[in-house]
C-alpha cells in the first residue's frame, strides 16, 4: 500500500514538472527573440549595430512579438524618423536584405508586406503626404533590388511615382520608370501618374517610359485634354505622334481626329486606307451609305463605288418598270409587287438624295401603278366579325359562360377602313398624274375606280344584310340552347345534372339528393365526374360546402329543401329567359 502511494506521488510530481517546463517554453515562444531584442536595442542606440548585424545573420527573422516580425520594427523606424536619423536603421535593413533566406515580400499575419507597410506608415505619419526629409533613395533602391514590388501603393492608392514627384526627386522618378513602374494605376481620386507626368511636362520621363515599353498610353486612355498641354509644343507633338501610332480602329482614328484636330495628317494614311477597304467591301447601296456616314470628308474615295452601285440598281429597276408599263397598257393585271421598287425609293430618295440619272421618279410611278392596280383589282374584305363571349355568375360565385357555341356575329370596322384607304390611295395616284408612260392607263382607270367605289358601297350594304341574317340565326340557336338548359334546372329523383355552365363551376359535377333510407339522409351531395368519390355540399350545422380543391362559401340554409329551392331559382334566373 505504501509503495503504491509513493509511485502515485512520483507520477504527479513528474506531470507537474513537465507542465511547468511546457509553460516556460510557451512563455519563451511568446516573448522577444534574441534577434528582435537586438534590432530593438540597435534602433534605440543601446546596442552597437555590428552586434545587431551578427544577431540578424544567425537569428530567427520570422519570430514575431506583439504581432510583428523584426523587419517591421525597422519599417516603423524608417517611416517615422527623418532620414538624417536613420543611418543605423539603414544598416540594419541592409543586414536583413543580405541574408540569402530573407524574403522582403513575406507578410506577417494581416499586415501588408514590409515595403508597402513602410510607404503607408510614412504617408499616414505625415498626415496624408510625403516629404523629402523621410525615406532615403538608398532604402527604396535596396528594397526594390531585393525583390520588393515597384508597384507598391499607399493607403489611398498613391504610387511610388507619387512619392518621387511629391518630394521632387528627379532621380527616383527616373529610377522607378527604369524598374517598370505602372504609370496607369489609378488612385482613389481617379488620377494616375501618366496624367501628372503630362500635366507637369515631364517629357524626358515619358520618353524613358516609351523606350522601356511601359508608356501604356493611347487616344482612349489619354486623360489630359490636348489643349491643356498644347503650350508645350515638344510635349504636344510627342503625345500626338505616340497616340497616332497606337490608333488601330475606326473609333481610335475618329477620336484622334477630334481631339487633335490640328494633327489629322498623322493618321491621314490610316484613315484613308480604312475608308478604301470598307468602300471596296461594300456590296450594295446600304453598305456604301454606311461608308459615307463614317467618312463624310472622303468623297473622292467612295464616289466611284457609290455611282457604280447606283447604276447597278438602275439596271434592276428598268425591267421592273417596263413590265409594269406593259401590264398597264394591256389591262391584264397581275398581283405581285416587286419589293425592289420601294427599296430603290428608300435608298435614293429617303436616306439620301443621290439620283444622278433621275430614276427615283420612275420608281415612284411604278409604285403608284402597284397602288392603283390594287385599288382596281383586289377583292373587298369581309366586315363580319365575332363578339367576345359573355360571362355571368354561376352557382358558387364562379364565372361560367352562358352560351358556349360560336361567338355572336358583329360588325368589324377595321377591314372596311383598309378597303376605303385602298380606294383613296388609288384616287391620289390619279391626281398626281404620270410623266413616264402611264397617262393613258390613268385615263381608263378613272372610270374603273368610280365603279369600284360604287361597288364598295354596295358591298357594305350586302355585308350589313348578311350580318342581320347571321345574328338572327345565332340568336335562334342561342334561345334553343337556353330552353334546353332551363329544363335541366331541377332535381328530380335520385340523380339529375345541372346545365353545363353550372357544372363547369366545378369540373364534371353530378348532383343528387340522398335517399331517405340512407344513413346520410337529409344531405345534398355532389360527385366529381372524374372519380367515384362523393362529397357533401350541405349539412344543417354548417354554412359552407366541402369540395375537392377547397371550401366554397355560400348562403346558410335551415334545411335541404330550402337550399334545393334556392339553387333551382338561381339556375332558372340564368337560363329560363
């Protein structure tokens, strides 16, 4: 027993010792590393930089304290101290960058990478600006040449070029361009470095960027208005020439010609070449009109093609016109209108006034012949239509049709208007007269058109008589239908159907009164015609009926006989006319 007790105590003691050792280890892991402490002391001047460099060369540079690795201590110091006080900090930074395993782009936790952290902290420290008294050229060069991105931004999206220009540091401006900085990056205000370089007449930097291949500028991305820098002739010429060289599409060329109106010669060859290509590709007058609209100032290029297309269309029109004239003189009317005639009029009279051979008037008279031919030859329409079906309330408050045969005949005025317009259009053709060979036909057509107008009036009267006959036939059939339905408005014997209109209030319902000897005596029930299941529609203690599909509310009755009587009266009021 004593031996077991001793063993238990030894085990407890061992566990406590292990826990204490683990706790001390945890404390050390969360405390400052030797490297962190050395950097901190060197920055404050309490440790010589050479000793700190030795710790940096061999220590764990990734070990954090209070949410930061040692390199962020260096960034904090450089960001918040004038560069005249940063000699030790630069030496410490150089020591970090000298390690082969050091990664300048490795961020810790939610922090941005060290280089971006430096720029943003400095910008915020100075109240949203940069100063030439902070962050030396050497610091920026060392970090970029060690792998930090030259396209690093501050808190509002400002770039390193913004830093160089705000601090008026010509060396850094040129250096950043040599490193391929993106001049098109837009900050939160919508501004970019390209705009600023042009606005401040930094021609040497723009040339340097172009030579390096990073001058990402064209007529669409040029944010500066040309007139704003036109006073700098050399800069103006450089930008104009560069944008002209980048113009590729029609939209690019027209925008360039608009923005650099005094430099149109720079894109003249491209502009004319594009116009020739589109002119050569044009197959009809519609497409050549599109070319004319796009290049209104290049008539010399498209004039010949426009005329050749016009003459080709005239050659299509001539046989159509001759056939119409032949038909008019023979008085043997056809029925087909060639659509090319109206197309010719639209192209050469509506969309443009280009008609060097005077053929539009020929096309218009040919179209007039078609109109007059229709007025003299086409059959009149029928003016008898159908009225819409009428509805009334059914047994359960649901709308059902009274009459399910064809709709009642009615007068339709729309086709009558069409026929009247057809004749009035023909009359207008005669009033215009003819200059292209249709005059004799028009003389004969005048009397024919008079006959047609009289025929239309007679046709209208015949249609009115036909409508009266049709309505009488319809009304007779309808009354016969109602008489038959009226006979069904009763409940007689074991099973009787109501009229179809009532049945449609609930699909396929059949009605019956429950036999007196049944256990369900005293109830009126219904049956769905699509099944064999009966449903109650009345019970003395309820004010509703139950049916498949839900509850239908209706009047309360004291007894079955009262309900049956009411149902029959409603039915007769609908059908017994």
